[in-house]
């Protein structure tokens, strides 16, 4: 993980930050499935690990994804997400 952290300069999800609470150190990002296709597909794969009945959609274009993160001096750390149709 240290090696990846040293090489990768991305510290937050690739969407728009729509909410931030400095006191609880939380932020919410809105991602458009058509603009961040690869990232949103990987979120679907992540959900598949935990939900047996989840169907995989390779077409994430018609969905918006909301990613919940904690943040600190090292960047943003995802702790949850959900998606909905546009």
C-alpha cells in the first residue's frame, strides 16, 4: 500500500464534492457514471463482494454514484456509497 500511495497522486474520488463537514471529517462526492465509467464499474464490483444477489451492470452511464468518505492529511478514504438512476 505504501508503494501505491507513493506512485498514485489521486487522493479523492473523481467526482464533484457536494458535501463536507469539517467537524466530523466527512465528505460526499457525486460521480456521473458516464464521466467516470471505470471508477463506477469498480464500485459495482466492490458491492458484488458483499451482496450475493447484486447484478453487475457494465453500463453505468445512466447512474449517479454517491461516495461517502472520511478525510485526513493523507487524503480521502471511502467508507460507503450508493447509486441511483439519473
